[in-house]
C-alpha cells in the first residue's frame, strides 16, 4: 500500500513545527527566568504556546503547555514551593501550563472561522488567564498555610487572598496578558505563514 506523499509531508511538517515550538518554549522559559517581578519570573512562553496551539491544534497547545511546565520546574521558578509540597508543586505547575495551552487551542479553533483576529485575541487572553487561575487554585489547594505565613511576614496580615493577587500574581499576570494582547497582530501573521500549504 502506497503512502499519500502529501499526508506524509504534512505530518513531517507538523512534527518539525511542534518540535521547533517546543524548543522555543524551553529557551524562552529559561531566558525568562532572569526577568523578574518580585519573587517570580515573567513567562515569555505563552506567545509560542498560543501560536503553536493555533497552527497545530489544541493537542499541540496541551503539549507545549506541558513542556512549559517542565521548563518551569527545571528553571527553578517553582523553588519556593517545592520544599513546602513537592507533589502539589508538580501538579500545579504541569497542570496550569498544559490546560492553558489546551484552552488557547480550543478557543482559537472555535472562533477562527468567524474572525482570525478575534480568535487570536481570545486565545491570547485565555492562555494567561487559565495559567494564572490554575496557579491560584493550586495555591488554595496545596499552600494556604505557607501563604498565610508569607502574607503575615510581608505585612498583609491575615489578608492571604490580597497577598496572592497582589504579591504573587499581580504584576506577572498583567505583564503576560499585555504582552500576549500587544503581540496578537503579529501572532495572526505567524499563523497565516504556518497554515500555508
């Protein structure tokens, strides 16, 4: 039985593209670990996750998000949480990246036929929102006692929720969201190039 050369070429192209985006995610996460707002680094990897999810589908977004999570663990960005609860840290970090990539891909796919710019803007918005939201849920599930101590030590008193929003995710989230939305038009151009046959 002969293989369809177009299908084989498309599969190869997809694998190479996903591998390239995987490498970009790892490199950007490792470089981004040097750019910090407070104790945590800025994630520059959400843009290639959104692009990869849009070009290659939601499963690719899931993979790229998972790779992002692994890179976060390897870069030391989760070092403050690992001694407190290693299992909770790994679950939170891997889950937040993977689900953010998956959701970006799903949102893009749903909206792409209506308007590609809207699809990209929505995916670029959803990715950091989901990433940050799952991080906050992980904090609630696995780290509340420690966060209460951190909040107290930093002058937040018993306002752990305020500390989580202002101290842990505030600047990070706003920066990531702004970068994603500002680069949305560029993302559309990259997607057009990536989807050419």
